[in-house]
C-alpha cells in the first residue's frame, strides 16, 4: 500500500503485453514497480531515456544487433518468421 510519501500511477496497457513483460521481469528477479522506479531514476540521473527508441523492422534490428555484437541468443528461422508474423498481425 502506498504511503504518504509515494504517488500512484495508473496506466492502461494491453493485457497480453503486460503479462509478457511481467514474466520477463520475473525471470530477471524484478517486478513492474521496481522496473518503473529503476527507469524513472535512470531518466532523472541521465536526463535521457533508458533505451533507444527505434522504428527499425525486426529484420533491420536483428542485422543491427549482429553488426554491433549485441546478439543474446540464437533462434531458428522458423521462430524468427513466427515472431515477424506477430508484427504483421498488429
């Protein structure tokens, strides 16, 4: 429960996205509140976003990750194409 020294934030978000992100954060040992607090503190500290917005397609992003050495895991072509199909559905 929020104390007098805390504010609440109410956000509308796609339930599927929330569930997916909660799982990812849980796997990292974090919850949504901790992640949001960390993000706010990073913005306060650096005066920038804690990520780089991009309008790259999944393929362009993957190629960029490959070029910069930021690959975290290999996926099969079928898995990649299934992921790309998700973007087409949105």
